[in-house]
C-alpha cells in the first residue's frame, strides 16, 4: 500500500515504515503529525484518485530529526570583467517516518 501525499507544498510517494526527507516542518522532534492532503491511495491494486484530495484518507507520521542537506555551491563569473562570486547554500530538511496510511 502506498499513497501520494502533499507535504509542505511538494508531493511525495510514501509507504508504511519508510523514511522521507521533507522541507523543514515547524515541529519538535519525536512528535506525531498527520497529513490529510492525500492525492492518491493504492491499496493492493485498488486505486483511489482524489479530486483534488481523497476523502477520509490521511497519513500519520513521526518527526525523527531536523537536519541540513549537502552544500550546493553557486559560482557566478563574468568573463573579462574580473568579476567572480562564490556562494553556498544548505537546505534545511526534516526526516519523518511514515507510521500509517488510512484510506
């Protein structure tokens, strides 16, 4: 059984007991969270597609930790103008464990 759920503006394919990295959620570590924007549920071949969400479907998850992703380097250069700029960015993520899919 899997579901397509919208978390923090992005869509994820989730299954029970799987870990997913999502954009930073304003929750404490160890708390339980419920996502009700379920767009699709597949229950052993029986597919329910929402318009836009599936009625009565929800996904329960637990916040494991807050972490940062790998550093992404942004390098800008204009040739023959002696202009160079180096910038780095690390995205903040939250790791959640999918506990239950209802729907």
